[in-house]
């Protein structure tokens, strides 16, 4: 097994965590900061991001940047990419997500389309934009956080299944 001990030297000094205002994204941000990376926190709820940024700068000797962005807004991924262009970004944790529950036909179409976009097209665009940078520099890592619910809930939750198929990287 290959163990990477210095993430900043291996990948770059900054990591991005989308969906960092709660849950798994918030924990990713804490962990990345604890291992010495500067972290860009992305989500809509700026109050929660600012509270986390304060906690991280009290606890660790790293720099934290808060970017309040609605990733469903037109051009949001391009804006994220543009706003961090001056930073040495090495890791992107693509985690922001939403989900619906219950039978597809009981839910609103607009909400289902938003799930498809946030959990499918947004990760794809993020991986494409930052992946190109990383390929050019020949270093960088993209972590795609998805759901494993597709294993058993295809009939009840086809969206989770569909978007997880899109966002789960396959081993080579
Ligand atoms: N929880 C589980 O048991 C579990 C298990 C396996 C996989 N996962 C996967 O892990 C990921 C995160 O799950 P979680 O449970 O941590 O979810 P969560 O607590 O609901 O967090 C979702 C995050 O996404 C952000 N977000 C939602 N809509 C957004 C938008 N339009 N623009 C920007 N940010 C947005 C939210 O922030 P704002 O509301 O502030 O924007 C929040 O920070 C998902 O991909 C999920 O499928 C979860």
C-alpha cells in the first residue's frame, strides 16, 4: 500500500471541500486541515462555513477560505474554478449533494432535476475543470463522494442510483 505522508508537497497546498457546511464535507474539511492543508470551504450556508473556518484556524496552523456558492446556479462551477485560480489547489473533494426520498413520481420534477444536476453534472464539470489543471501539472487528486444506496434501492430511489453510477470512480 502506498501511504502519502505530506499531502501539500505531493498534491498542492490547498484543498477544496464542497458541501463543507455539514456532514461528510465538514469532516473532510476538518481532516484536511488537521493534516496541514489549507482548505477552501464551499456551500451556501455562509454562517456555518464561517463558524467552521474559525474552528479550523483556532485548531490548526492552516489558512481557511470561505466561498459561499450555490452550485446549482448557472456558471457556479466555472466561478469556483475562477475564484481559486490563484491558489495552489491540489485536492478537490466533490461532496455537495442533495437527495429525494420515496417514489420518483411522488416528487416534484424540478427537485428531481436539481438532484440530477447537483449529484451528476456538477461533479462531472468539477472533475473536468480541475482534472485538466491536474493533468497539466501532473499532480492533484479528486475525491468524488457518492452514495452506495444503488446497491438496494433502485426501484425507490432511481436518482441516487443514477447519479452514484455517474460519480463513483471505477478502479482501473
Ligand atoms: N450521510 C450518509 O450516510 C452518506 C452515506 C454515503 C454517502 N453519502 C454521500 O455523501 C455526500 C454528503 O452527504 P451528507 O450526508 O454529508 O450530506 P449533508 O449533510 O446533507 O450535506 C450536504 C452538503 O451539500 C451542500 N449543498 C447542498 N446543496 C448545495 C448547493 N446547491 N450548492 C452548494 N452546496 C450545496 C450543503 O450545504 P448548504 O446547504 O449550506 O449549501 C451541505 O454542506 C453525498 O454525496 C451523499 O450521497 C452520504
